[in-house]
């Protein structure tokens, strides 16, 4: 059932009862750019782009809605954005500030319910299903959240539905300051006309497979035989089919476990020498090690990702003998690993390092880099500092200095080699902001 909400604030307006699970997806509107406009009143109403430099392989992290009018979008090369909107205000961003505002908003969400799953710095699911004790209508909760967020100086769009899939799609329907509600029983009608790519988990390759069979909309996917979809996509096909029919029992996981901690660096000038690549790996590994220690995590599965100037990507993974949060121990292994996928002289555009395998000592965990097999780590790779006690003391001292004076206060010599050779772009990986 659909209900027009335009008269929601008028006296006597009555919402249809909600007798079903109620999931909200709260999506902060153009978040990075909105915070910049909040902090720079002179930028309000003007096109603002947060991202890397146009002449250094940068990409757009976020664009304000004024910039989006010109066709600027997140993940677009900065050079393209500069051409589309030459008069935009550009900034590399202030990520400590974004984290501060995000944390305040997540606090608002947790005031409403303990069932909050933050999926990125600017998105979170909430389960606000009415109970015998609390019969408040989910739309009332969503409206209150929007008002409270707006009091902080930014805005959000919210999707309300009976599942995470429906709520996520609904949140994208009306931006900014949108509220899209899909009432129980109307899920199939809501989803049916939408392109299959609208659904999370259906990428370009899956879309092509479906199009080859005449399936272009979620309604057509819902009407297709489940067996056919399962033959095409395996167990994921069953999930796709259920969700296209409006079903989805994936819970809002308030304590969503961290599966990996990672960091990537994109370079303004491609790296071609071993010295430059190893210096960059040492810098990235230091960030990963510090994040691991701050989260109280140690992992067994070390991952390396390399993107070349032709945009091709190669990855490699190693299983450590014991869990580690010590970059001085695993950085030399990264140097060995990179030799498997790269040769000096081949231009490197991006390097990424990840650590996973936190919970199962003998099993490879899911990795950011989607590598399916991990070989055992070489036993003959020596740590940067051989003595574990001295190594641990050095790390603790380094962490203490950074805690007091900031991340840039202390770095090893080789980390300075690539200073200034980054694009200034940033991701929205929640692990980077929590």
C-alpha cells in the first residue's frame, strides 16, 4: 500500500498502521561537502568538490548538490570534474571534522534504538520495528531523526521499508532531505519498475548476464524462475531472487564485526622504482598497524593490492604464522609479496595493504581485496627490528607520540620519500573513520 506523505504535518493526518519489521537507512546528503559548507558559510549555495587534485590522478570523494547539477559525481576523475565544473570550490577535505560530525549523528541514531549498523561514515541502518512496549510509527522516528540531524547543520535522506534492501533503495529515491516510505505489502510494486542494477550486489557483469536473458528490471527478475537465477549465480542467485520479490531477512547487525583493516594510497606520479614502492608500502603498513592497535586487533591474513597505470589490478595474500598488529614485522613480507605481482619499471598507480583473519587462527578470513587463496608466509623474512621486545617498545613509543601530537608528528625516514606524491583523494571505508 502506498500513502501520500505530503500532508504528514497537517492536523488529523493518520499514518497507516505498520505491522511488520521496520528498517531505516539513513544516508547523509553529500556529507563531506555539506560539512565544508557548514564550516565555511561563504561556500553555501556554491558548487563544492571534496577530492584529489585534477592534475595528480585525483578522484572526487563527494560533490555538493550545486556541483552535481554540472554532472559531477563521486568517484569521478578530478580532471573530468574540473572540466565539467571549472568554477567549483575544491578542498582535499578535513576528515577529523567529518568523523566528529558523523559520530554526533550516530549518537542521535543510537538515542532512537540500540539496533544501529553503521556501514560507512555517512550511512547507517536502524531497526525500529514497533514492539508491544514501543508502538511508535517508523515514519515518526524517521522524521524526528531528520529534524535532529538538520539541527547539527547537515541533512539526511531516509528510506523506510520492511528490509535492508528496500530501505537502501528507497533512501536513494529522493535527495536531498528525502523521506521515501515503502509500506508493508507494497515492496514488489515499488521494486518492479527499477533497473536490476539498482539492487546492491548486482554489478555490471551480473547485469549483462541478466540482460542477455531479457531481464532488465527487478520486476522481471522477480518473475523469472528461481532455478534459472540460481543456475546463473549460484547461492547468490537465490538471494537476488528473494530480494527482487521484496523479501530479505538480513538483520541489522549492531555489532558488525570488523573483517579487515586496510589502507590504500593513490599516487599523483606513478611509482616505477623498487625504492619508491617499498617506501610507499612502509607508509601504508604503518597506518594499518596503527589502526589495528587502536582497535585492539591482530590478524593472520596479510593482503597486498597493486593497481597499475593501465588500471589493471593484481593481488596477493599471505597467511602469517601468528596474529600480528606489528608493521615492523610484516612490512618486510610485503616487500617479498610485491615481487610476485610487480617488476621495477612497471608504473604503479595505487598500493593497498590489508590485514584480516582476526577470529579464526587457522582459517583465512574474508579480505578487502577479494583474494580467494592464501599461501603460507615465508619463514626467512626478517622483521625491520629483529628483537621483539625492542620492536614492541619502539612501536609503543611511536604510538604515544602520535596520540599526543598527531599522526604526522613522527615518521620513519623512508616514509618521507613519497611525501607530496598522493592525490588527496579519500574513501568512505568505515574502518577509517570509527
